C-alpha cells in the first residue's frame, strides 16, 4: 500500500498526513510536488489542508489547475482512492470530483477549534473502522468551510448515503450551532458516487494520536489502508 501526499505552494498539513501514514500506520509514503506529474505506483492520493496558492481567486480554484491534478483527476475517475482534507476538499470540489462548493463561513470569521462529528455511513472504505452513528472529535481550521449545494444535490447525497460525516453535539445530535461554519444540513464530509473519493473539512490527521487529545481520526486512515 503506497500513499502519495500532494504538496501545493501553501500546503501546511502535508507533514501531518505524512507522519500519520508513515510513522503511525507504517505505510510507504512519499511527497509529490504540485508540478510533478508522476503519481505512478500510488494506491492512495491525499490532498492535505493548507492555503494552496494563498487562497487567491477562490479557495482551491488555482490548485485545481496544477500539473499534478492532470494526473489526479483521471486517477480518481479510474477508481483510485483520493482523500481531500480541508483545502483538499475545496480542491476536489473545484476539480469536479465532488459536488457542491465550500463557501465563506457563515459568521465570516476563521474558525479554529475542536468539533464533534457523527458518522452517517459506516459502510464505506473510509468509515468501515467506525461504528454507525459514532461521535468523533477532531479539530477544524478554516475560513471557507461552509459546505453548500442546491437542494436536489443535497437530497441525492443523503438518499444515496454519500454524506459520511455531519457536525453534531457531543451527544450526537444534529443541532443548530454544532457546525463551525453554517454548512448545509451540517455536512462535514462526503464521498463521490463511486465511493473512492472523499472530502472532509475537519482534520483527522490532527486527531490520530492520543497525545493530540483525540485519536478518532486514525480510524479513517486505518480503514483506507487496511
């Protein structure tokens, strides 16, 4: 199992993801610079969090046209496993690999805090290590994390069990105020129709060891590489 971590100008969670995959899960892992078109040999591609290209124009909009994305997009379309975290989620939406968009937080402020997530579908390659409806705890750090899609798209995501995580209370309730950004229907993470591409706004790599205060995020990475 070989993992590639894409590094864009402005990425700042690439080393966090590398640490989890290489030193916690002990998988062969390498960095891939955004100008490098060679992703051959990779079984999993991770687009980490950060501020690719300084978030100029629109979050993820410039990174979507990086040379490496010319390989990542067909890789995903062929069924390759791709994970986008925070800014990576934004890039996947801009690239058309996931529906919807990530917009400015409803309160118009950067949000950096711990949140609770409820597992909405535990029967996917990303969540099969999680218990159904389990409540997970991990941090967010974003200014443009409000997931948005039209009503028809939201209905389709829910009807086909493509919503993987929702912001919730500590008790697992999908209540107003649980979302740090005002996301539509409290959505925090989704997958594509093929079940091989996931986008998630919270940071599981920052919650993958007990010393960090939570190891809940490790369940996601472990599920994918197991």
